[in-house]
């Protein structure tokens, strides 16, 4: 009888933990011409009800390296703190289906965006959890809403070849209204 109770408790814990398991959702990538084979992937996690949850790093927004385009590698703690400054989490709503990210690289570039804030939203569509990273474009992007998939920085370097910012940043993704591809470029100040 005790074995049956223990087995039932283990099954219950497995069902509960499986029901609350988080699934990774890729938001967008940060790419550059300096070591272009290494891509920084920005992602989040959702539960079975399509609500955002925290990663094992206790963050709603997390990231990893995609080395040589295929091999996943954790980000070193020193670099992690720098990335958190570049892509900074800015609060989640009560329903846990929307939060904001500030894309601070854009603050170092001339742009016509009203804001450098990306709204990350989750919703269930066709029975599937969908996650979008939305940023409102200005005149350059014809005031459309971009579902961001990729940023690209053309790195500028000093005389020693050390990176010191971006010559320009491309924002790429799809129009949130019609799904057509969008790419906008903003140049250094």
C-alpha cells in the first residue's frame, strides 16, 4: 500500500511539474560583422498557458551564444552583465503576457523611432503560443510596427582594432500587420 501511495505522489509531482514546464521562445538575435559566426540569441520562456516565466538565471529575458551558427554556449558572467545593459528588461504586466525591453544600442545611433522600447507579447493563436517582439517604427519605417527578428551592427573599431560602437544598426523582421519583410537602417550620430 505504501508503494502505491509513493508511486501516486511521484506521478502527481511529475504531472504538476510537466504542466508548469517552460518552453523557450526565441525573440531576436544580435548580430555583427565582428566575429560574425557568433550570434547572440535573445529569448524568453512561456508556460503551458502562454504566460512568461523566468529562466534558470531567474530572468524573463535571457540569452546565449550560437557559436558558428549551430553550437549553443552560455554567456560568460562579465559579458552577461554587458548584454543586460544593451538589452534591458523593463517590467512585466500582471497577466504575465507582456513585458518591455529597452534596446539601448539604438540610443548611440541616429534614429527616428519614438522609443527604443520593444514590447514583447504572448498570445495563443490557432492553439499555439506565439511570442512577438514589437517596436514602432518612425518615418524611415513608414510608421509600421516591426516584429523584430534580427539586429545587425556594423562595428567600428579604433586604431588598434578594438570595437567601439556601431557605424549603423539594421533592424529586421516582419510587419506585425501583414507579415511582409521589413529592414530599416540607422546610422551613427
